[in-house]
C-alpha cells in the first residue's frame, strides 16, 4: 500500500467552497478520492448525532520494524522518549497503541498496548500500519476521544492532553506551532504560521505528521473509516480533509510537539527529505537561552 496522492490545492478550495454552499462538491463521486468520500459521509453522519465530550486522547503509533532499520535498539530508545512524553502528561486520560512486526520493550503502564503487524508485503509499511491501527479503533476507544497519529520519534509537550480535554473543540486540534530539533547539530527551530517578519516560516503541520488530533466518536462508524482514509495521505492534507468532514481543526495554544530529525533512523531520511528541514531549523533557530532552557525542561532533552 503506497501513500495516497494529494488533491491539488485549487481542487481542494473548490471542494470546500461547493460543500459549504450545497453540502457536496459539484463533482461525480468517482472524481473524488476515497478520503474525500469518507469525509463527506462522516460529515453527514455527524449532523445527525449529538456530540459527546471527549474522555481521552488516543495516540496511534506506527513503529518501523526491525528488518527495516540498522539499529533496532536505537529505534526502541527513540520510542521510549516518545512514550515517556505521554507518561509525563499532566492529564492522565490518554492511551497509546504501538503497531509493529515485533513487540518493542514498553514501559509497564496499562495505557500502552501493542498491536501486532504481520503483513509481509515488501516496501514501506507505515500506511498499512496506520490502516490497522484505525481499524482497531472500535476495540480501543469505548468513549468519545481525540485520536492522534503520532510518529515514534516525536515528543509531546506535557500539557497537550490537558489542553485538548479542557477545551473540547468540536473538530479537533492542529499543531500549528512546534519545535524541530536537528539531532546532528543540537539546533532547535520554531515552526509556526508565517508572519510579517517571517513570511517564509512554515507551520509545524506542514513539516511533521504528529500534528492532528481529530474528534472521534465510536458511536459513528464513519469516524473510524474517515480516520483510516485521512491517515493514508501526507499530513499536509489533514486540515483540508478534516474541514471537508465538517471537523475544522483548532490550533493548540502553544508549541506542542518536538520533531527530532537527523537521528539516524528517520522515516524522512529514508525518503531523502531531511536536508530542507535542517535548513529550516537554521533559518528559524531558537537562540534565547531562557527559551532553550524551557524547551529542554518541557521535552526532557539534554
């Protein structure tokens, strides 16, 4: 299974505009992608249902298998940093499911579970793992929740779960502001929306897949189907698809995720997509000592 192609930007605008005016893009269904059709079905189903408060945040973590990396222990060490960032959350109402061919060493916490993956199809299996994770959602989340696909080498700010469950935004959340750490140099850059002074800066969700927490209600089967189709795309498609589904995403109020690149086993490195991000870090590097100290404290980095 390959990553689903992106819808062109002009067509996205057209689909959103016509959906807001008449409830459906003025196109034949066969000209829409599977994710767009799933979004529209979820949109219609949501209109008939009363939204219940989210009780928890569920993290879906696809983990690269040992046969696809050079250092399995290093991969597990990165995973532990990610999971420890969940364990440090000020609100304990979360759970995480890790999908991989081999069960990794996991901290002893009932909120952490392992989903076996045994598809032998060669090639990049991240999208198939995400599909399995989404298919397992009805057995994972019994109550309404925010569901977030999360890469196994990113780190979550300790207040993120609390903010999501306190605010209870209808559609879910978008990580607009976050940090990018170049592990090879130690430099940290701030990703955020462009500004007058920094027109070339990019928001975090354009750089990293750990960027969207979507509202999910197990009472609506269309929700899991939509999440499955949405996560088959590059993360730059997430805000568009969520809006098409009637689930407009709200930015979290502060930098909420730390993305670590150039640590040796990055998924992006295997696709040759790290160099421009390293340049981004240097261009938007954080240099204030007090802020760097706070980042180190929040994300437990040294």
